[in-house]
C-alpha cells in the first residue's frame, strides 16, 4: 500500500466514502486510509489510488464531486 497515492483528504468519513465509491464506480481501485485519532477526532482521512490512476482520479473528483453547500 505504500505506493498508493493520496488524491483526496477530508476530516469527514462520509465524504471520503463517497469519493472512494465514485472512483470505484469509474473503474479505479480506491481505498480509504483513516489517519484520524479515534479518541480526539483530529487528522485526515485519505482516499488513495494506485500511481497509474492519480491523474484520472483527480479529474473525476474535480469534475463529478462537489461538497459545497450553497
């Protein structure tokens, strides 16, 4: 797993799961790597993909996912 690359970070477990699912549905291998401290809930949760998929994953995230609430 050390070669997997982070393409998204958040403190929200829900958002990272959505990003992971969108990437998987697009045919990419994606995982969630939780770096949050479980007692104090600080730190990030990361979505990672294999190195060959980084550019495609970032493009999908930028074009298909928007968590802004207007």
